[in-house]
């Protein structure tokens, strides 16, 4: 008996199924496109910022560093003098006087600014305050004013012969106060002016930080019988510690680089008693054409600011750990 094979039976198929492959390719392409879309734009934005940073910071800083080792006067060649500028700087009494005045100014401005901005922020977020929107606009106005304009306003208020404050004092029977001729009083005026101008921006930072504190903390403290001061000391201050650190750091760096406000209020006077480091650098570099020497002073100031920032960052990390 011979076995028969059905002619209509289909032959075994050797074709490999490739159904999922197009889907896999589409998924990989979609992931690649998504990766490019989410990384391309940030990289482009970072490249623009990096270009601006190199153009307006790295390049001028490198040029200034080179000039600090020369006796460049702004015109002609720049003869190399090595460390002579730094040696002269460390032997200059005017430099140390400007440095001490800068530290005094910073020690006066920063705590006053923190107290004013934090106190204003607490008042603006409390449930008992009325007209908070209008108050925020009014308190923020000083930040919108140029430092030169701020200086002119405070110089008009505290002028000795034409100032509003002395006018009121004399009308009340008092004698004129030497706001400009007394170095300590003149510095005090600038400190108050700087604190008034810098409170607005720091106030907004504190307002945002306080609003981010969970209300459940305060509710739990109220159930335990805690008062307003206890809540502020034990809940608010620890919760806004990161913002306080940023405010303190930025305030210190800004205060040690202040120039426009001093130039408008008293121009470093009386005489040169209230010259800060920036005024000292400006005088040496632009008025006396000692570009190399001023560049050396600028790098000393930058080194001081870097040390301040590093110390504060290390202290903040120890607290976090």
C-alpha cells in the first residue's frame, strides 16, 4: 500500500514573524526624539548663558588677572612687574582702612536688612493684616529704584544745610546734625539707605518661604498651647533656614561690592574716610590710571568674597548634616 500525500496541504512556513519589530523601532525613535526634545532646549539655553558668562566674566577676569602682574596704565604697553602690585597693596594703609570700613558697613547692613525684610514678610502673611496686596506693592517700590536715585533721595533727606531731617529738627528747636561732615553719621545714613533699598527683594523671598511651611505644623502647635512667638521660633525659623542662608549670603556679597549708593550719598566722604574697597579700586584704576594696581586690589576683593562664600557654604552643610 502506497502512502498518499494530499496535494492541497500547505507547505510548512519558514518565514519569521516580524510584527513587533516596527513597533519596537517606533518606540526607540520616539524615545530618541523625546530625549532630544527634552535635552536639546536646555543645552541650547545653557550654551547661551555659558557664552555670556565667558564673555562678560571669565574673559574680563582673566584679563584683569594678567594686568594685576603689570604696571599697565590704560595706554601703551603693560610691563610685567610680578608680585609688586600685591606687595604694595598689602603695605598700603588706605587699603586696610577701606577694608575695615567695608566690614563695618557690611556688619551694619546685613543684620538690619534681615530683620526688616523678615519682619515685613511675617506681617504680610499673617491673617490679621489688611491690605496686604497694596502693602506688598508699596514695600517693593524701593527695589525698583536705581541705587543712584536712592542715594540722591537719602542725601536730600539727610543733607546738613538743605536736608529735610535737619529742617524738621531746627523747626522743633534743635540744632543741625552733621550728617555729612561726621564720618560715623555719614556711614550710618548709607547703612539705613541700603537696608531700606534691599528689604524689598528679601521680603519677597521670605514671604514665599513662609507660605511654603505646612499649616499642619502650626495647627499641631496650637493644640499643644504654643503661642505666636513659640511658633515663630520653633517652626517658622527652622523651616525657612535655607532661604535665610541665601538671603544672608547674597546680602553680604552685595554689601561688600557696594559702590553706587555711596557715590550718590556721600561719595566716600567726608574726605576718604568712608571709602569702601570698591571706591578704593575705582580711585586707583580710573582716577589715577593705575590699572595694574587696581586689578590686583580687585582680585584681593574677589578672594575675600570667595572665602566668605566658602565659609558660609561649609557652615550650612554642617548644619544640614
